[in-house]
């Protein structure tokens, strides 16, 4: 059967696959568009399975909001080049909207959710892997809901923050979200710091201060002061406000009569161990492997 250019074009528009891949699939399916699309889907899954072990530590953080609820999602690629690709950006935004439409924060459950074009998240992911040639993954989702203000801020799509306020307005919420994105506080205030974290910090500071030779009561004051300083550094309310370091975030919120109910911050690739390749070592390894093969043949 003759495969026309119009058939290739239609399959390409339907699947997003390359022109030659579409033609091969149509030949294999003897011109049946539905069967050819299935061939490409299976091929895409095979490619996705093959690439699934490759580290994807780049990507984008996307926020979607609907009224007083918002989700923040991290979608990973292997390189910054693909993270900036229009196809990847469209996929990331569609995934965030799918997460917003569902109630799940479970990545496995989200994989079965439908996107606006009728495909599931997993189907779209495998097709994108086949198209861009990199491992793509939806890594994590978080959801924030509030009866007050929900605000978000993303920095270059690599860092995102969502904040829920009781009181205040959207402008204040965005400022707080910007601060969270920039400074990365670990907790809202001192009450949220686990006891073991405080105990560990106090132990470290005590050991450091004991080497000073000062009296016990002075050491106690030194340790208390250092622990208090540490608490201000890791808590949102204790940190100097990023846009005006002369006041703390807590003071800014007090002036507005607002409080922070919760916040979430995602940064692309945080916690992922990315393999660092040494080009010279890689070349030497290839030479040694080739030499070994030659020796084995001899």
C-alpha cells in the first residue's frame, strides 16, 4: 500500500512523533492510522522503559491554582535544553492542571489521570520521551488549601513556592512566597522545629563553646545566644525579609495583621544525586575496554 504524505502528516499531528517514525509505523500497520498510532505508543513505551534508569535531575517546577487551592509539581528531564523545550513546557503545565483537577498528591495515581487532550499523563510522558530522547519523570506533587489567601511565586521555573495566609492580601502573599523561594526557610516559626533538631544544635554549640575555657554560666549564655540565632536563620518568621532586610518576615506579617498557615517550596533536582561525568576518564575507560576486547580476541 502507498503511504501518502497526508497520512504521515495526520499521524504526526495525532501522535507528535517524527516524520520517519510515522511513515515506518504506517508501513507496519499497512496504512491503518489507529494501528499505526498504537505501534508508535508501544514503541514509545519501549523507549521510555529503556531510558527510565537514566538520572533526570533537571526540569521545571509548575504551580496551578483554582480559587483557594493550589498544587505545585516538579517534572524532571535530563538536561536544561529539554526543560526549555516547548513540548516539555506544555507537558509540565498540562500535568499541573491534571493534578489540580484531581485530589491526589500521589505520582502513581496521577499517571492515570487524563490530560485535556484525552491522553493519560503516563501516555503523554512516554510519547514525550520518544520525541525528545530523554528520560522524563513526574517527581512529586504538593497541595495547599486555605480559606484565606493562596499565593505563589516561581523563579525561572526552577524554584517554586506556594503560601497560604490567614489575613493579608494577594500582594503580601506573593511577597512571602518570593521570600520562601529565595531564602528557603525550613519552618514557619520556632514551634515547628522538632525537639531533636534543637537538642542536636544545642549539643554542637555546647561542644564548641566548651573549648573556649570560659565559666559555665558564660558558656550557657553563649550557647543560648547561638541557638536563638540558628532558630531565626531557619524559621520564616525570624528571617530578615528579602525585599527589606531591616524588618523580619514576622514583623511584616504583624503589620498586615496576617499569619502564615503553611508553605511549600520545590527546587528542581534537590536531593537527586546527579552523576558527574569526567570526560577524560570516560575516554580512557573506552580505550581500555576496546583494548581488553582486542586482547580477548587474540
